[in-house]
């Protein structure tokens, strides 16, 4: 039988939950990088920020996999819940920028600062412009990738919470 299931066929939750978290994080990051490099969808700065929680949760879950059974593994898994909630928050903020509910404070699209030296201006002219965060390159059923990320991040937070309860501190 698989190492993720007990001899009686029931799930080995302390092993299964962190493995599923790592798998979900790899899937999310793979989707983002595939969109960027295979389909030439240029990410804005908020798109890049949305990748950070997935990388962080993946590393935390990998650390949980390497820990012996017990409280530390459980704590590491539970720590992924707020990371996914932060991910949902960043994605929701990005949706708000896309929908023009508010303007971005992340420097999306940029503006010319009040004080700038000639050297800074020259570097700015030579540098390629950053993609604006309110510019949509791709939608499915009228929803952007950031919108799907809100749903995915919230679902992962809930699933991680449920999974941690199934682990029961073991």
C-alpha cells in the first residue's frame, strides 16, 4: 500500500496533508510560469507578488514532510493557513486594481516622480515599461487569473485547515 495510506486503507493524514499542500503549490506555480513562458502572458508586479505565498507555503509544507510526526509537523501545516489567506488577500487586491475599484500602491504602470535626476530619466527611457496591473491579458468566462487565484487561495486555506484538523496534532 502507498506510504500516504495506512495498512487498513485509511489516509495517513500527517503525511498526506503536507504532500497535498506541496502538490497544490507546485501546480499553482507551474500554471503561472506556463502562462508566462509558454503563452507569453507578461506578469505585472502584483502577479509576481501572488507567487510568493505559494512558494512560501510549499517550502513550509516541505519542511513539515521532513519533520517527524508530532506537534512541529502539525504547527508547520497550520502555518500554511495564514499564508494562503495572505495569498487570497493579495489576489483580491489585484482584482480590485483590475476592476478599478482602487488604484495600486505597488507601482503598477508607474508614474513619473516629482523629483528626478537626468540620469534617472535616461535610465527610465532605456528601461522597458512595466506592465500595468489593471491590464488584463487573459480571462476565462470573464474572470482574470487573479480572480481564480482568490478562489484557489481561499479553497487551499480551508482545505489546509480541514486537513490539519484531520491530522489532530499527530
